[in-house]
């Protein structure tokens, strides 16, 4: 096969016309571009040079190499079914995840190419169908790609636990001792990086046995990502509020212990907070120490309060009927993880307090906590007159989770129960999809949506430095709500590590 190739090193740049093959033995750092000569219908040439343009590098990544620019020129046409292979050598050993990124001039962002790292020879390769571009190798200090792996017995299949990748990600794990590999799907979180700083993954016993004897216990490995389900790469290093790429109109990252704001965007701006209201109502309710196993009767009158603010079909509700019996605990789970508006009103009714008095207690409580710009007119969040700010809500979160029961309920992924008299089965799923990733130590959670509020989300995460609270108001869609909040979490974790 006639292969065209070009290597650029820091000492020189060459332009080569229709030569069969060329490799520079001198290049310790450089870019090499290879392609089948038959990829073009006419003779081609290529040029490679260093690029001084490295703006807008994604904030979670750091440059490992210089940026390079390449151009392949031909009077003929290019056949994109014959991909171009790019190889970039990096200067020093690096055990973190590395990828070649290509600069998109249209969006002015760096986009990752599916890359293969060779840590022994210190180079990364990728394929592209672009005849010109700007390339760079970036690495992510939050994700190990070279280190050790152990095994555990769980699902007895080709699975792995990972502290870096979301469930559903497919990884290829190589045993560095014999170069055997196994393709595995992430189905669990772990090992804990603070306890095992060099541990890349833990393999299911069946998967481990494909590449090593289980008697080995611990082996040296490297990983490649074959399929990822992590959110899109976040662009730009956040030096100010406009740089972190979130759709939310306002947001904050706060450390719970001292109220220190790590990052904010219009964090003191007041706006409707939708169902995030429910957390305060349930804190007031639980502070009265109710018997969670007490059986209560549902009344249709409870949901009538909801319809003062929306049509019956617009309200998130627990599908129970007049006279159905259930426990207070069932109503609490329905209110917090199912965000059922009628369940909140039922709890208000059975609290023993007059409804207006409970709402007054909500307002008095948040003011005493220091959330001075927060006001409630009803307990569910259906009214746009319930207002707060991300900064205020972070303060509220800290106080609310002084109640251990609230933490337990709001972070439950699922909850099922039967009505006592009719035996009707109800299964609820937590509305915070970040819990399903199992990638963060989430200790508090609440979602919210109202047309006037947009999409809102609070997530409380345990970190090595203590609890961290991420709040976003006014995100533009359901998907953006979770993406915005996860960006806040990941950025906060990065700041804590510095």
C-alpha cells in the first residue's frame, strides 16, 4: 500500500510531494499524518506546522502537547471512506485520560476525537476525515487511564466498576503484563479514589479472568473508551461567570461548612424556585417529629389547592383517590422523590397546623437561616410568587439537611408502596437523573420546573473538603438542567482539588 505521511518536530517542518513513506527518527515531540495515497484522485501534498492558537481549551482538560496545524492539498477529490490517521507524540509519562482534540472554527470549540493512547511509547492516535485542522493532545487529571485494577464478584459478567465513567460506558481494559484485553461495561461506582489513588477500575471476576489469573489480585492496566455516555465536553476555562458554559440564568457553587461561594452566576438574583419549595415545607413538617408509620386517609380536597395555580392535568400528582389510606412515610417519599403536589398538601393537612400557619413557619424559618430574599405563598412551588435565589437556596439546603430523614428520603433512587385499603401499587423514581449516574456522593437532591421559573435543580455532594452545594435556576430544558448542574459539581470538585 502506498502511504503518505508527514512528521513535524520542533526543529523543522517539511513539505513532501507524492513520496511513498517518510518517518522522522529525530522527532521527540510531533505530529504525524498518514493516509492511503488512493484517498485522493490526484497527487497530494501536506504541510504541518506549530500553531500558537490554543484559546478556549475545555476547562476540565490540560494541554500535554503544543497545538499543530496540518493541511493536505490536492487538485483531486478526497474519498472520506479512506480515513486519515493522526499521531501525536507527548513528551513525558502521563497516567491520565488523554485524547486528541480538533478545533472547530465554526463553533470556536475543541472537540475530542476517538483516540487510542499508547502510554509505553508515549503517543496518541486517532482517525479523521478532515483534510486540514488544528490538533492538540489534552489530558484530564480527574480520570486515570493507567494504573491498577482488582476484581470483585457481583454480576458474573463482562462488567466493571469505575469512579470516573457513568454507568453504560464501555471500556477496553488491557493487562500491561501480557497485553490481553477485555471489553467491559461500567455498571457500578468504585473503587474510591481517595482510598485507592492509583486504582483505575475494579473488574467483575469473570472479566478479570479474561486477562489475568484471579490469584493475582491486582494487575497493572490501561484503559480505552469505546463508548461513552458522559455529558458533552465542557468548553472554556471559567475565569468569570460568562465562561462556564451553562444555560441557567443564575447558579451557585457553595461549600456548606463556611458558606464560601466557589463560583456564581447572578447568584443573588431572585426568581421563582418551583418545586424546590417542597424541601422547605417538608423540613418544617419533619421538625414536628411525626410518626412516619401513621396511617392517614387521602382527601380530594388536598389537590384542589394545586388547581389554584394550574390545570388538573398539568400538576405532578400521586395517583390516589378519595378515601385511599397510606402512611405518612409514603406521602413524604411521594412529595420529595416524585415531586407530587397533592402529597405535599396532604402532609400539610395531617401536620396538625393550620395551612397558613405552616406557610408562615416556612417564611420565618428561611429568614432566620439567612435566606433574606426568599418568600413563600404556598407549600408546593406551583405559585410563581414563591421566589428565592441560588445563594439563598444554598443556605436553605444547608439547614434543611440538618434533618437526616430528609437526606435519606430525597436521595432514594426509587420508592414503592401499596395503599393499605385498596392494595394499589405505586412506584416512584427520583426526578434527579444525576443519582442514576452513581458518579457522585449525592447527599441531597431536589428538582423543580415551572414555566415562569424554567428548570431548577439543587444537588448536595459529599467531597473530601466537606459538603458542596450546587444550585441552578432557569435552565433551558430538562437535559440542560442536569448538564448545568453536573458542570457545577465537576467544576466545584476541580476547585477543591487545587
